[in-house]
C-alpha cells in the first residue's frame, strides 16, 4: 500500500516563454531559481490547506517570484493563461474530468500540463512496482538523511485522500479529455501525465 500523500498543490506559471527546467513542483521549487535567460516573471502556487501554504511560504526564499493562494485548485483556479501547469500529488483529491478540463482551459497555446499523481493499485503490474518501491523508498530515505532519523516533513501533515482511479481508468479518461497525452506508470506508487496544448 502506498504511503499517504498530503499535497493538493498546483503550481502555475503565467504566459511567458521560459525554460521548462524552471518550472517549480511541490518537492523542489523552493530550491530552484529561474534558469538564466528565462522570461518567467512569476509562479503561482495553489493549495487547499492554509497551514501547508504558510509553511511553504516560510520555506520559500522571498527573492523567488511565487504567489501563494489558499484555494480549491478547480473551483477557484487563478485567472490567466499559463505556459506550464504542474500538479504533484493533487489530482486524486479532485474530480478528475473537471480538473483536466480546468487545467487545459488555462494553458496557453503550446503550453504544457505535467501531472505526477498516484493511481489506485489494482493491476498486477501496480503490485510489482509497489513491491519494488518499498526497498527503494527506504534506501532513498536513508541516503537523504545519511542514516540519521529525521523529523516528519511539514508537507506530510496535511489531510490525505486515497486514490480511487486505476491507471487504466486514468488512461481511458485522459484519452477522451486530452488526446495525445503521454501517461506512464512510475516507481514510488506514481504515474506521470504530460500533455501539450495545441
């Protein structure tokens, strides 16, 4: 069984041509700086949990152009057109079809939607990948913390929701809503979805 995920964040980048490597995600945007030569003027971060939002604001260097909003990522999506929208451990908290429709409608022509989320494990391949992820997950934690115990990260304190769609369900619905999207199963109980707005 996958570890519980507690993030409901979407990160958005306004309509400005920029290097995709500059796109922030929940795990690493605090460490990133806009790539040299980027025209990205600001990032927007949306999370439903006000406590997590405050903690993320404290951990984000004030020099980074990030706007934090406590809101429902679908019902209260920030106005505007975006080059890139990333959602990490978010979509399984939202109505899937509505979320994809909302995100795609806010992408600029040529914009990119990147989703990293988790499916409900039901197929044999899901269980095989899950079994492989257990020792890999432990090894990653050990390497990250150099073998020392570490406190629970603040991002692991938000409420959770189990995934209710299988990978096959996700592929089927995505094919209808976002033709041409690329989907892949990943290690650590995740899948990725990448779609480019025509």
